[in-house]
C-alpha cells in the first residue's frame, strides 16, 4: 500500500468521513488523483462512499470496518516496532525520550489543530 493510501486511511480514522476534495487537500494531491485512490481503496473494501445526510448532493468517503481494522493493525505494528527499538536503547537514551514526551505531545496537538496529516 502506498504512503498516500495509508495516510488517507489514517486521516479518515482520525477525522471521520470526508469529501474527496478535503482528502486531496489534506494529503497534498490533486482531486483526480484522490478520486482514483479512493476508487482503489473502495475496490479493496477499505472505504465506501456515502451520501451526506445534511446535503444529499455531497458524497463522503468513510472507512469500512476492514479499513478501520487495517489502520489499527498498522498502528499496532508501529507500536511493537518502537517497543523493540526502545528496548535496545541505554538508560540515558530512554530518559531523554521520556523528557522529550511533552514536546512531542505538543507537536501532535499542533498537527491535529492544523487539520493536516503528517504529509505536508
């Protein structure tokens, strides 16, 4: 799976259903490219398109249960990889990471307030 595909799934998981134009802007790709990507993700069973209840002219892209499961599995794999790597650090290095956690948390908060994914 491409990084843009994975990032799009993560965005949908984090923010909920979105318009294709919104997803394209967040992921930094053109609307036609996002439309093609959504089509592939839809064919894979990871997303589906639904009508917006507030405006029937609008179509929203939503994660399916399979898409949400994929995101959870990928995140868990990342957590396990970091656990393994952190286990190889010295005590001083682990302490430095712990000391950096407030700054890293603040960065994550700033990123989520900005409304953009990790790709910018």
